[in-house]
């Protein structure tokens, strides 16, 4: 599968180069005297970055002459990073957000997103709008629905309908073939699939050269499912594999899965998490966990720490929460304000439910990073009170809190996601011939990751945009 993808990358790069043949009338823009930050090398000071339309033309020391530039942006005292990615978003989860999401992402410097679950008939028109020529929108890569098993967690009951049923191998093959025809960029495998369906989905994805994002299915282990996929989300079900009694817990889990009564997917999944998650974390075994992590060295982990640690570090308590509420689309604002007020009213009675899982998520991410497991930045926005765009910066802070250096956190939001799609030759760093997605910052993010919020302007597909213009509706 990986070789096939390399061929595709080569061909698309070639087409890309051909498409970029000089046009004498195009707008050529230079950012001068700026510090260029790429996550895979040392910072370059006093650089001039020239770009035109959607292509970076050159990155050279500012003392070198430049010619034929139609506009100059003074980057003195500023820092230029590649456009950021959010690797885990749901554009169609909450209709109140869908329309505002593209401009919110851009306002916060998020120039590419990976939509990890939405029904085709809802997500495709959104993707088409976002990909329209001249749309102010991040690049979007989508998976279609969460591919679930006989039972579907996101079935439209208590939670929105973003999942689909795959009862057997034949159904799984048909689904992936249909998704491929619909033009998805990857597939997303969910928690209720059986091992047979998991394998069928994964083989079908290889056939169509589609990368795979997945939760570890409840019927499988992280060590078995992880290496078969390209990214794993939320660290979900990894705790089982890291427990000294993992085999026993797995047996118990299979027992429940094979003998449950008529029940909704959401209920069954929650009951398994409640029954096993904390006991597994308590039974943590370092040796075992190291072995698990070694099995995951070529699978990007998208831990969504912002979400996993919400119970311990609720967004409501952030200093700038009011600015978040101000930017929540009207249709969702009241709900968010109510949740905020509820939080402060009930706080004294909170027993910090879930803080064990929060701590575990942060610690495990730090360990994974140290052991060489690749980490990607994603938020699950708008789920769990995540404002599109804003929440990516919160995720970067949590990645640093977990033990990543600021530059490693930037890697997780620039190069790593490009690698998921084998697009690292085209995006993820500021270099000649790469796409023109960049964020100009007023402060140095390698000194303090919170400085990624100090956005001066955003360049998306070569267009220079100012956050204020994107957010202000009047
Ligand atoms: Zn999600």
C-alpha cells in the first residue's frame, strides 16, 4: 500500500509542477526579514519568503536582492510557520457550526483539516463548497462515515448519525468501494467492528490506496489493529493493552460483545469503557506498554488531549473563554453559555470525574513521544466545546504539557498530518515548490507554544488573510 502511495505522490507532484508554470500577471508577494520555522530543522533568521498564488517560490536570506515582487510584507520581529492542520474535525456534527467552520479555522491559522466522520450526503456538499475556487477555506480531506460494525455507536439516537453499519465482509467491501467512488481521501474505522470486518475494510482501503484512521475496535487489541492503520484516534482502548492483565480484560470484553442482550451500540460501548477503562489504567504495566508502543511506531497517534483531559482542564476555565463564547455561532451559543454557567455553579460538587483518564492520556502521550511513536494534532471540534481553530492551539499546549517540545508540537500539526496523506513533498514545511499555506506570528512559538495564538496574518492557498476580517461578521 505504501509503495502505491509513493507512486501517486510522484505523479501528483509532477502535475503540480506543470500546473505552476510562470504567469507574468500573477501577484508575487514577499515576506521579508522574517524568522522561518520548520518543525524538522533549525529556525532560519532574516529570511525573505516569496510566494505567488498557491506556491512558495523561494526562501532566501533577506540581504539577497529580490526582483519582480508586487507586494512586500515586513516580517521584522515576526515568525513564519507552515499553515497548521487539525487532524480530527467533524464539519457536519453540529449544523450550527458547519457554515462558520471554514473561516473560523482560517482565522486561527488552521489551513488544512481532516474530517474524520460524516455521512456522505451531508459532508460532500460541504467539501465541495470548501474546495470551490476562491472559497476562503482550509484544504479539506474527508473520510465519509465512521465505519462501524453490526451495531453502530453514532446511529442518530442520542448522538448524531455519523456512523454506518458493516455487518459482514461483503458489506465492508461494498462500503469501501462506494466511498472510493464518492471520492473520500481516507476511511475511518470505528469501535464496534468485528476482527473479520476490520480486516476486510483495511484490505479494501489498500486496494484503493486510501489511508486509514481508526479507533481500536473493542473486539481487538491496539497491538494487532494499530499496525494495520495509519492513524489511531483518542488513544482509545490502548489502556487495555498496557495492563498487566490485558489478556484477561480482553477475554472479559469479548464475552460481553458476544453475549450482550439487544442493546444500542452507544450503550454497549459506554458500558465496556466504564467497566474496563479505569481498572486497566490502574493495572498499568510498563514493560507491556513499551511492547504495545513498539508495535505502534508507524501509526500516527492523534490523542486529542484537549478532549481526553477536559474533565481535568475544562475549557470554561481558560482565561480567554469569553472570546471563545463570542465566536461560537449563534445557533450553538446559548448551549455553550449554559454549559459554562452550569460548570461554575456545580463546580464545588465536582469530584473531577474522569481525571484519571485525563492524567493517563497526558502521561501516555509523553511516553509515546519519547519512545518514537509519531504524534498528530487533532481536536474533535466542535465536539466537547471545541471552537474550530481556537481548540487546535489548546491541543498544542496540551501536547507540550504532555512532554513534547514546542517544535515537536508544531511537527504534530504540520509535517505529521501531511505524512498521513503522503503529501509531505507538497506541504508541511516552508520551502520552494510547496503550497503557500503559512501563518505569520508576532511572537516565537518555539519559546512558548502559546505564541501560536499571536497571529498577525494567515496565508491560505497563497491568499493573505487577516483574522479580524474572517471572524467579524458585520
Ligand atoms: Zn471524532
